[in-house]
C-alpha cells in the first residue's frame, strides 16, 4: 500500500498544520489507496496526546508513529539555546531513528514521499539515502518564504550583525525590508540559530518541492519572484505548490457548550467589536498590558481582549504552560469596572476562529502569526499588525504595504507601544477611511480565499500538481 510520511517539527501548531495537510491530501486520494503516517515529535512538545487521540479516532487513514524520545547531551540541555536552535539540534539527533523507522516501514508500505516541516530539513540526507522524494511544507506565506530563500544571498553580501545596521534590503517579491525587520534568529550572525537557518534555506532548494500555505491571488508578486528564480539567484528553485488557505478545523476551545465570549458577542452590535489576540506564544510585560488597557479605554471602542501572564522570569517555564492571569493585579485600577459595558477580557485563550467569524467582530489586533492572518482573511476581518516574534515582522510588511489588509502598530525602538498608539490605531481601524479601505480589500480577498481551494480553484490545482509530482518521480 502507498504511504505518505509527514514529519512535523515539535510544536503543537506545526503538528496541527501537518494533520490539516494530511486531510487535504486525502480529499484527492481516496483513503483506501493511500495511508498518511505522521511522525510525532521526538521530545515533549506540550500536550499533544489528546489532540492525537482525537485525530486517530476520527480519521482511520491517518496514523501517528511516535519516534523514540531523545536524550539530549548536556551541552544542549545546559545551555541557553534559542528555541529554534534547540529544535534544529533535536531534529538532527533524530536522524538515526528516522532512518531506522523508514527502513522498517518500507517493508509494509511503498513510501511515495516525505513531507517535512521547514525546520526538518535535517531529514534530507536520510531521504536521499533511501531514495524517497522529500518536500518542504512551509506553513507561512510566500513573502517570508522568499525572504528565507534569499537569505543565503543576504548572508553573502553582508558581514556584521543585521541588528546593528539600519539598512534596507531588496528581497525579491516583497517591499523593501529594514534589516531589523528580518526574523529574529537572522539578526545575529554568530548565533547558532542563524547558522541553522542559512543551512536550511540553502538546503530547501534541493527539495522535490515546497508546499506553501498561501494562494496565488493573495501573494502574486512574491510567488512569481520565487518561481522566476529571483529568490535563489545562484541556485535551483524547486517547484512551489500553493495550496492555501489551509486553516485548522480544530477549535481547541476546550470545554463543551457555547463559550461565554460568544454569548457576550451576541449582545454586541454588528461589526462593532475589536478583537485582540496574540497567538499561542504572545506575551507582554505588565507595563505593556497596562498601556494597552489605557489605549483601549480611551479609544471608546468595544473590545474582546485575550490577556496572558507576563513572561516568567524563570526561563524553564514554557511559554505555553503559563497559569491563568490575575486580571485585577495586571490591569489598571478600575479598568474592568469602567469598561464593563463595552469590553470583555478573556484569560489566556479564546476560540479565535469562532470569534473572528462572529458578526459582531469588526477588527483584529494580531501578532501576525500566519494562521491568524489566514483565519482573519477567511472571515474578512481587517487587522492592526503588531508583530512579536518569528517571521511576523515580515508578515506585517507584506500585509500593510503589499496586500493592504492591515494597518501597522508602530513601536518605539525598544519595542514598546504607547497607549496613544493603541488608541489611535484601534480607532483608525474601526472608524476611519483608512480602516474602511483595508476592510473593503479584505472582503474582496475573502471571496478569493474561498474560491482558491474549491473545485477548479488555483489551490486545488496546486494540490493536484503536488500529488501528481511524487507519482511522476522515478523510484
Ligand atoms: N489561537 C486560538 N486562541 C488563542 C490564541 C491562538 O485559537 O487565544 C489559535 C489561532 O486561531 C491560530 C493559532 O492558535 O490557529 C495560532 O497560530 P499563529 O500562526 O497565528 O501563531 P503562533 O501561535 O504560531 O505564533
């Protein structure tokens, strides 16, 4: 029987995206003819077990294979490595297990392709050895993909740390980008994560193809630049398959019944509420939380705001394992009382997709995580872009200057955003001509987001071409 192996990196968000990709492949290949095998992360990545059980119970053609836990050498466990570096290191150490597992699976299955998360490029030597076509699944957009593909060129033409220079770079397919808006791990040349990213993005060029969670009419300039080879000026550009928008159908809202915030939204006027939510890892200092509160209060707008505890001083407390916040101690005195009539603060988590699709929501202040962006697009909700980590500053640039579906939140040099800026941007989004124009634009793109994955749409065609590509490969 034919099998496709999906290899996510160790984070629940990446696992969920891979499952969605698996489900998408199954819509083309009837479940009787292909089996999807997902290799689960080799080290503890938060609570994935209940999610995995749910998927296994409902989709028999998807099975999970747990790779053995890795014992990290002391040089890794005892150092203060960036999260990204740790991920790359772990995945490299995983190769012997990967090799062994693929060899033993080959006795029962004909493995047509391995689709690796963009952190899992270390798997390539194994797939080359076993003659399995290897693809990259890039879970963000074509704009940031172009940047990563072009980054080995930036590396070659620069010498110092990008964080220390204030230079603009002309990256193919996206507006001119300020060096400090590049993804954080790329800012320090001597950082191990920087080395890994240069190595990975050079290596992606050798893949059988890159699957991207975008659609043709959303990022035409970036997609064209990549396909025309501009992002990899000195090397090979692999085929690019745009299959998005692929968004999670798992709401992760936790409990049963209708969440309180949706009932609250029922009582608010149509398109009147601004929703503030910052992904699975977005955290603010107490000072910043107070500033947001003051800005929201002064804006006079209705709001639904997800508040988390500030980052723990203890580095060992995982960001996703924070306890619920004590709102009274974090927010300004009397804020909750004064805004009771028009605002609701949620602790830690919101059922984001349901919230964005509620008729009362009219705007979204987001950290620009790509899933959040696509979810807002599919719901037709305009954004204020406030990037916090990963490639989100690149996404802000693309959303504000190229696609024009977001207004920028402007930080001061140390990254702090004043209450005046929060007040101004939230008002602008909900009440001004500028806000109206991003709203109109996102409604147009929402219709295209719906059409792209439908029969005959560009993403459906992209998916078909992707599946056909591994069937054409000589083995
Ligand atoms: N999310 C959610 N509720 C929250 C925060 C996040 O449902 O309170 C979901 C959101 O809908 C999205 C994912 O978590 O699907 C976050 O992914 P994204 O790529 O936006 O950001 P990341 O967490 O990877 O930085």
